[in-house]
C-alpha cells in the first residue's frame, strides 16, 4: 500500500453507501478532484472498519478507515449515576456513509472490510498490534461487500 497519492492535484472517488442488518449497498460513486489523507500502511495493524481500494487482481492499493464504524450499537446511559454506561445493539438502524477514496492508477475495486481487535496476549513482545498483523491470517479480515469502480468516473488514462 502507498501512503501518497500518485496525482498531487488529487484524483479520488466519493462513494455513498448504506449499511443495515450487515448488508452494504453502494448508492453512488463520483470522481472528485481532491487529495485523500489518512491512507496509510499504518492502518494495516489496526482493527476497525475500512474501505480498501484494490487492483484487478485483488491486491490492496490503499485503505481508508470508516471512522464512524459499521457497528449497530448505541451507548445507553444509566438512570443512576453509579451504574455503568452500556452498549445495546440496534440492528434496525439504517446508516448512510459518504467516503472518499484515492483512485490511483490500477484502482479497479473497493471493498468494505472489518478487522477484529487483536486478542489480549497476542500482541507479541513489543505490545504493538501492528507487529502481529503480518502474521494474522487473511481470514481474520471480513469482507462485507465489494464493488467495481466505475471507470467512466475516473480520468482517462488512469
């Protein structure tokens, strides 16, 4: 994965998708002329939800975090101040997301993926979960959906 856009002026795709009951639907995609930050190999060791831009062979070109996450839970505050805040699942909640991903040369597909947290005690001696990612089986990454990028929305020759 690269950490710098190949086109300094910016070449990206805005994706709008919805998420409900574990299903991801792509609603719209549009090329935008902007630089996308936060696209880095450093995300490779992090848990969470991401949009991963891939080439025609499925190799990852970049990964953009979905900061709001795809979980369907909400915080519920207690009636008594001494009680803990708890999370409750709200699977019927439909969410819409707008994300911008880099459209580098070779970008053909985008996948919505989820990476679980590294279990305690599995971080290795360094205490760094990123150091363990290289040995983490690909099966630990759950692909929720994959979509083909619309080449007509990308600049010709890209």
